[in-house]
């Protein structure tokens, strides 16, 4: 084995009310990192990305995550990385987490698979922190572990996988707007009312139960966020109309993915999903916003090797 190729899926952070806590991994979209051992250091020799990304291994999340893993393994060797981005940065789909997870997993795999996937969430999250400016694992945990995950604590990092919902169909729509996570965090309120706290806590707990019980209907009833969505939706042109039209077209819920601008709607019916997707795209267009979309489902596997050569 010289080169290995690792895939890491896109993720939906927050999953509505579970700000920085709930996360969900999705199929058909993600980043690929190819890696091989070298004598020392971490180098990024190729980047295939729709957005400019630094090849300096100290400035991209893949390079930083690989260095963090080598530190944990306490070995002298290094890795060469090639990154293929399957989604743009700043899209709300956990782009920086995906590159970090793939590189962390690949580095560990090349050096004997010593660390568990759970242990690899920390180096990937540290890498993401350097780019986003905040430490949260609601993208890195589901990206690494697959399915839906929870973060109990950041320090020490304590994450757990909940489960999945087998008939959940997810319509992801990414408008052509850039929202930087840092900006989307800076506008959040410093305090919330007790009423909104209880509302979001109740819905987050029930989403957790829904993923543990594979219960679509419970998830659909619980996808409500009274704290973050009302503030961040102002960064997404057309959000209110897109949501109204998604629900009219049959969606059981719609909210922001991570810090946006991607939004996601849910249904348990693939045919309905196509109507919902069309309604959402047309609503964005009426606001002069081009958007890309994909219909997907939960990715249960998370980060994995897809090729060894
Ligand atoms: N929980 C983070 C946020 C996710 O919403 O800021 C960023 O993708």
C-alpha cells in the first residue's frame, strides 16, 4: 500500500434546535483526501477545490488535522496529502470538517490504525477550530462516526453517536451566497429567554430520541428552532419564502444547515422530495438567488477508506 483514498461525508450541524450539539452525516456529497507516508512533516501537494484553498499544510484543515494525529501517535514520520473538495467552503455543509476528518483518518490508518474513530474526532475538531475560530464538534463528530451525533462537552471532548432514521429523505439546497461561520456566530444573541431555552431543549431532546428510535414522525414534529434560525435567517436572502414554499410543497420541516447558507427540508417520501426541491429552488430564484440542490439521506458510515493502491 502506498496511497490510500479516504472519503468523508458532508454534515448538517445543529440539526435545527441542537446548536453546537446535534449533528448529522449525509450521503452523496463529501471530500476525498489521498495520503501516503513520507519521512517527516505534513505537505499538501494538490488541492482540487471550487474555492481557493491554501496548500500550506498549516493553513488548511486537512494539513492541521494530520499534524495533530502525528502528535498524538508520537511518531517521527510524515504524510503527503492531496485534497479533492466535494463542496465549497462556507456552504454550511461541514466542508472544513470533512477535509479534517479525512486527513486525520488517513494519517492514523497509514500508521497502523492505533486511534479509534472516537479518538480522531479531537484532532479533526482542533483543526476546524483554527479555521472557524470556535471549538464545536457538531460537524466533525457525525462526519467521522456517521449517523446522528451529540456533543456533551467540548473540554474534555465527549461525543456520542445516536443512530439513524431509515426513511428520512433530506433535500439540501445551497444558495449562491457565502456565509462565514465566524460571521454567523458573531450575530447570535448572548442571552436567550427561559421560554426559548425550554422550547429548544425539548425539541433537541426529542430529535435525539427520534434518531435513537428510528422514528421519522417524531423528528418531523421536533425540527423547530426558536433561537438561532430567527437570527441567522437574515443572512440568507429569501429564507422565509423558501421555507413557506418548502412546507407548502409537502416538507415536514425546513431549517438552516450549520451556519448556512445551505438549508435543508425533510420528508419521508422521495417523490415529494422532488416537488419540495423544485419549490425551494424556484423560491430562491424569485429572490434573484441561484442555488444548487441534492436529495440525500443519512450516511451511517462516516469517514472511510475507499481505495488502497
Ligand atoms: N454549530 C456550528 C454553528 C456549525 O452553527 O455555528 C457550523 O457549521
